C-alpha cells in the first residue's frame, strides 16, 4: 500500500511547543535510580547549549484534575498516590517509589500532556513535546509500575475523546519497553489504536504479536516485538511497512507518541542499537504522517531513556527534525534487515484487520 510522505530532505519549518516545569525535577526516586532528575537536566542543557530554546515555544503545564486522571485510573488508586504527598519514600513496587513532591509532579506530568494537546488542537503550536517526569506508560488502572505513577499518555488520549470528541486516536510507543498500561486501558476500545515496537522478551513481559485487542477493540492493538540488537534500519522499516499502512487506513484525528529514548545504542537498561539519526527518522515519519492524515496534530511525551548523553543527542535530533531544522534522510527503508522475520509475522497476524 502506498501513502503520502514528503520528498527526501523536505524542510518545512514548524512551530514546536515544549512543555517543561521545574516541578518535574522534584520527583526523587532515590540515589542511583536510573529515572532521575538528571534526565531532564540533560535535555534542558541541550536546549540551552544548542540555542534551540530560542527556536521553540514554551508551554506552561497545568495540573491534571482528579476527574481527568480518573478517566483511566481508579479513584482509589488516585487517592493512594495522593496519600504519598509530603511523606518520605514510599515503595509502590520494587522499582517505583515516591518522595514528598511526587504526587504533585505526577499531576503536572499528566497535565503537561493535556496542555500540549490543547496547544496543538487550538493551533497555538504545530507540534508539542512534553518533557515530563515521572513517565507513564507502564502505569495500570490501579497500579504503579516501572517508574510510572499516572499513565500520562493514556490520560491524554481519554481527554482527547472526552474534551474534543475525537473518535480515532493513534498512540505510537517507541520506548524500548512495552507500554502494558497504555495497551490495557484501551484494549477493548476502537477509539484508540495502540502501536508499539519494543524489545521482546523483556520487561514487562507483555506485547506479544497475538495481543491484538478484544471485543470492540479487536484489531486496534498492534505489537511489533523485536529481539535485542535492532537499530535504525529495522525501526524505520517497521514504520514504513506496518505503521504507515495501518495508520493510512485508520485515519487518526490526532497522533500521540510515547517517546522513550532507551532504544539508544548505549542505554544501560536496553539492548537496542538506535542512534540519534534513527530517532530523527521516526520523528520525521510521524510528523509527515500527521500532516497527511490529521492536519498535523502531533503530541509527543517523554517516557524512558537513561543514558544522559544519549538523551542529549537524541532529543536534539528529534526536536531539530520536528521544527524543520534538520534534513533527515530515511535509511535503507526498503532493504533487507534483521527485523524482516518479525515484520512478516506481524503482517500475517494483522492482515485479519488491515491491508498491507
């Protein structure tokens, strides 16, 4: 199937809104934890050092309300996280803990997603990138998990349905780890198409090929479980051969992205080989997909990524691509890659629902 993409090297300037707030630095997982405030400080340093801070628009985030959080989370779970406010470290699972300001940061992280969506839908900016923490895509309806408290992108998708009446939302999750929480929250809904490519088998153990959704949501869940060692060529081939054709048929009204940078080739928590150029290629692909399908509406939110140098260079590449400053060229999108066996397996399963 063919679908519209800009010519190689096309360079259209875009107004990019960046969500950031100092409260995100106050969530503290403890000394030595990989999900640390230094992650955001590395990105802030990049924005300042490169001068990109002058080429983007700052979006000041608001706090998500309890009602908005509970579009996807149980009220009792919201109250559990709220009960940690002002208290010393509380472990919610072996990897996930809170500090006195974690609840406040989590409210503003989810609210940062909502502020980004509002800015894009109202055309105050063309694209938004929410640089928030704590991350979100592992958080289940009633459970914290994998460094995540509230599922920021799931709150954003539900908010888009509830506040703007969207009926077709595409979530693309390129984080190294499968977004189990996001998948489960929309597993029976045709209003959200969840697409994930991730290292498998690996934490959290979900994201197999045959997890395709249930009930009315059957066919609206697409997993591309990749073995370790995949890099730029493999990731962009998955985008061209699976994501593109499915998105063209689904025709989303907005695209939301769980942008994890742990597929970076030297990330301590992963085994993938993606370079900053690979992330830029994915950013270009999604920007062009949004332009061709949903009036450019594209909102990204930070998930994982634990190599500080990798975060510095990879977010720079993506942001430069999103604003049109970088001329990214797709790398060998039609050539044979190490992911081809998985690509064909996914196509075989998904061909029940989509044409390839």
